[in-house]
């Protein structure tokens, strides 16, 4: 398990490997039931919160190849399912997101990101999709003020040669602590110009050091 190095609100977050099963049918099966492994990551009530917050989830066992680094900018809040000081339209720091080591047999992928002063390395994730559309599911297990928490990200969009169209991401906390937002609370964020450009950098380390001194993270 690798560390997420963060200098902002999540301190030394530990990243767990996402343990979703390799069948989208188990996520959205006709019976509506989830396997025990999926329930360990996205319980039924949390899955409903993802649906309610409005993230479009692209199922399927033949996702497109999305390996590369993408710039999410402008990174704008669509909605939150809780009350705080951020209103829809609030602009967060640009995000650089890298997908690598995609395996369409196991339906797994690795995510890395830089956003403001936060950096996430080697986040084991799960991917579904078909055609040019995809969704990636990443679980974070970490500590904040020495107390554990868990959250799940879902990234969705449509890939083309130059980047990601209609990029959206949703975050929902699955295990809260005293210092995080509550379980089931989260945000939906989008690239507000509708397109997340593929960057020329092939490694996330190439862009580390970018400064967003007047911007804020999303959570």
C-alpha cells in the first residue's frame, strides 16, 4: 500500500487497492444486488448516493484505452449533497490526472493525480465501459488527524485522441471521522469547458511543482 503525499487537508493518506469485482453486471445486475466485495467498497446506500448526485456511470466489460495524463480545467463544482460554503459554479484547483497500467482482462487500472498541494500515487482502481465511454472507480483509505476514513471516487467521460470529453468526477465518503464530511456526503465536479486535454507529459512527476496559490481543493 503506497502513501498519498498531501500537504493540504488529507495528511499522509494511505491508498488501498480497489476491490471491485470484474463484472459490471455485478454492479448493475438485474437483481440489483451487489457482491460482498463490492459492498465492502460501495455499499448499496452509497451507490444510491452516487446515482442521486448525478454522476453518469458507464458500465461494460470492454472499456476504451484511456492511458495518459489529462488536465481537468476549469475544475468546477456541479453540486454537493450537503451544506457548506461552496456553491455550484465554485472553481477548484486544476487537476492533473494520469491513468496507467490498464488491464482489460482484469478490468483494473492505476490512477495518479496532482491537485493543488495534494498528490496521489499508485491508486489501484477498477474500470468499466464500452465504445469510447468509461468509468473508473477508486477507493481511498487514509487518516486525517490520526483518525481513519474511507472515500470512493468515480471518474467518468468519453475518450478521444486529444483528451476526455464530458469529464465528471464524484467523491463520496464511505467511512467518516470527526474531521471529514459525513458518510454518504460528497460532491460532483466537472471540467466546465467540456473537454480535458491530453497533456504531452507521460509521467505525473513531470508536472509536480505546479502552483495554484489562489485556488482551493474540492474537499
